[in-house]
């Protein structure tokens, strides 16, 4: 009797108990980054896929790598779009294991060969993908791997082009993934094979459905145990579900389990980005994915709602993380540095333009509490063909399957700025919307619209509409942003609208006090003008709660090889931070003063260091505490900031160096900013 009672207690505690041989902690799959040992050749090479090909004359490289690091940002638009070949040797693990090659991103079309045989082809430059190479890579042997990457324009593959450099190469990590023959599916559009859906959320409980795709790569039918475990941020188990499924040889079966978390802790944006984790255990394999419990909604009058509370999205746009000397072939530490700057700015949202971004960026957004809008690369134009539409649909599947579990992801994007409202363009957007609806019926979708009527059919496929509106830059008068928004909202109060892009160019080497509007394509982009546009734009946005979000274009200057403007060619200079991440422009501090909780005290025009006029205005971006100013030690008075700006007019400079110092007392501490302006009559 005692044994029976103990058995019943055990059954209640563990749910479904597997046999002893399978009860041990599953062997998690192994992942090895393949960073070294590669050879590279730029240009197509007949026979380079062959197992015995002689690559001894090729250039040794490490990954990530791009061949456009230099010519992709030198201007003129003639950077090399070609085929690049990579070769390495792969040590295949011994034993009865499944072996996959995983590519986190390769631009634009990729063909992979293992042992001289074709392992697979991927079309699209920004989403991850995997190939099962088990049958091509004998266990315990060393096999040659050849990869051809082609970043030439392809009429069947999005994007067709863009106002950004399409860096060719294996510019993200390549990994060797090894699993047991019974495993979580690794071929679900590059996704983890596990999807956790939030069915209901209240203060008392969160109801979840976890779907695990179970693959049996053995030659016989198997009865496979499936266990799903939810852990909180301290790794404490808070929910468990267990079952078993019968799967035939070579088959994949989805298994859905219900889970309940009591007293859930919500993911609440930058205020409290709390995360759980969910681990799916399948036979001898285990995969973990993030989980954040939250609700998103958008009201046409109240704007964006996070967990039922208005939460206006104060966002920035980002392009591929890049550096001047390496292009898009950056490290994790580079990406971490980028997101540290976004957090420092005080933003609470990121629009990842104009394509799927790296896995690490979504992870960082989860951790930092940044709400994410992420989109497929439908930029500018489409091809009127079944092949192009199919490619757009596949890239939409990849975007969702690979990022479904990220709590930060709130919006799936249909694309950006289709310039022609053709039947083909509308059909492609509608097809992508259908994919998003089928793969994820819970999240909202959005589209960034520009350059046509605000109510063009292109702006009607997604649930929400963003508008790229560059008042003060491409359109006259930054003050007109608010007027435009009011007119659109008044004409169609049910339309849920945001400002998906706004901003102006700025060179940290070019300065002018009270500048006239520059020519956008010209070579004079004074830093002060960008700041003035930022001031007027943010005031207009902040005063209109019906705008569910706004996204500054752009967080960082970035490579756009076709441009030739500002102080140098090949760069879009609308960033709040320079492309080398060294200099925060004045506009950065304007947004930081408005968005961040940290004390801000910044004298603008600090880099306008050599002056030829003896009088100048002084403008300081700051919080709400009074600011005192002195020049050469002489006090000039104290100002109470008006809308985060303290001003002093007609300040006189003496010949030679002038030390200007601003001081304030905020957050219980004194703060100082100092600049030196040299008057050269």
C-alpha cells in the first residue's frame, strides 16, 4: 500500500514519467561556431564546389566576413555585387547523430556543397537557415565544405535594391549543429522548432500552449517522450507538461501541450523586462526559447498599449549593425555596444529596418525591454512574378518562425515604401499579410508608407500604418509634421497611425548657427539643423497621443554606397550617432533629455569650436532642474528649462579661447558640461 501511495504521489508530481533509461537530463544539442579555417575567393570559379578543388591560392579569412567592407561605403554606388566562394574542412562528430549547418545570415543567394554534393540553396540575405548534411558528411570524417554567396541583384529575391549597401558574404555566424536522431525539428524555416503561444493572461495566471515539432530521423517508428518545462528568471520550475507521441521514420509531428503559470510576472518594457524560459525536451534533445508574458494593443485614439496601459513608442530605426572598417561583418560585442547606446538614449522601441536582423539583436531587445517592429525586405519595388511572391512569402515565414518567441517583438512589418501602387505590389503585400496571419494570429502587422497618397491601397493591407514623413528635410517645415498628422487623424479617426521615419542629415564636421534648411542631396549638412528638426518633430509627436509610435531615422549613420552628400560619399548621415559609434550628435542628447530617466546636461554646438562672430546664443539640453551658465568664469545667470531647453541669447565671446560651463543640480547630484569656443575675428 505504501508503495502504491508513493507511486501515485510521484505520478502527480512529475506528470508523465518516462522510463529510467530516458529519465536523465536530455543531452542538449551541441552548437559550434565555425569562425576560422576558411578560404575565400571573390568571383565565380568553375569547379569550386568539387571535393578535391585546390583552394591553396585563396585568401584565408575568418567569419563573419564581407567583401564590401571598403567599397560598400565609398560612394558612387558601384560597390561589387558578385559571387564570393568560401571553402573549409569540417570535422564531423562520430556516432549516430544528425548534423546540420546553420547560417545566421548570408547575402543574398547561397548555395552550400558538402563533400562536393549540393546540400541546399537559400534565397534571401537576412534570415537564418539550416541544411541537414547528415547524409553528405560521414560520421567521424573530415569533409570539405564549399559555399557560394551571390549578392548580385536577383529579380526573384527581395530586396531588389535599397537605400543601403547589400553587403555580400557570410557576414553573420556559421554554426555546426549536432543533435540526436530523435530531436526537435531543426528545419522549420530556420526556427527553433518550439513555439509558445500565450492564450490568456491575468494577474492570477498565464495560460500557454507550447507546440514542439518532434522529428524522428531513425529508420523505425518510435514512441517519443516530450516534456516542456517553464522556468522563471531565477531558474525555478514554475510549470511542467509531459506527454508522448508516436512518430514514423523520417517524419515530423507537432505536439501541443497546455501549461499554466500562477501569479505571472509580466514583461513590462524598459521598466521591467522580466523573462521566463521554456525548454522542450524530446528524447535526447532539448531546445530552450525565451518567454515574456505581456499584451500588446493599439487604439486609434490612445495609441500603443502595453499590458493595457498607454505606452507611446519612443523609437529609433536601425540598419544592419556595421563598422567602417568591417562593414556588416561585426562581432557580438559590436552589437552589444549598439544596444547599449540605444538604452542610453532612453528609447523604448526599435524598428529593425528593412529586413530581418541578427538573432542577438532580438535577444538584446528582450533583455532591455525594447518593443520591436521587424519586417520583411520588400523595399521600393517588387517583381511581378510568382517566384518573387513565393520568395517574399518564404522570408515572411522565416521572420515569424525564427522570432515568434521573443517577447520584444510586437509588430510584423510588411515592408517599406513601395513607390508604385501596382496590382503586383498590392498582391505581394496581401500575400505577406496572409502569411503573418496564418503563422501568428495574435500579433499586429504594420507597413511603412511613403511617397503616395496617405490612403493609397498599399497602406491598407496591414493592421497598422506607419508613415515616413521627413518634414524639415525632404518636405518643407518640421513644424508641419503635427499639422499633417492632425489632418490625417481628423479625416480617418479609425486609422491607427505612427511616424515610422522622421529626421534630418547631420555632419559632426559642419556647423552653422541658426542654419537655413540645407539641400538634402547637397554637401552642407550642419549638425545644428538636425537638432532643430528633432526639437520641432518631437514636440509635435509628444503632443499627439493618437500616434501609437514614432521612430527616428536613424540611430547610427550607415553605409549607403549610392549616396554622395554631406561631408562624405557613401554614407546616410541621418544617424544620432556617427557610423564609428564614437560621437553622439547634439540631437542624441535632445532625445535623451526627453526620453531618459538619467540626468542630462549638454551644451549644443560643442564641435563648432572655432568662431568668427563675437556673439552667439547658447542652448543647453537638460532635464527640469535650473541650469546656470558661466563664460570664462563670469556667471551669466540661471535659467529654468523650457521643454528641456535652457537658453542664453547674445552671449559675447572674447578673442581667443572661451570656456563655457553649464551646471545643474539634479537627482541629488551636481552636473557640469564644459565646452571651449575659440573666437578668431
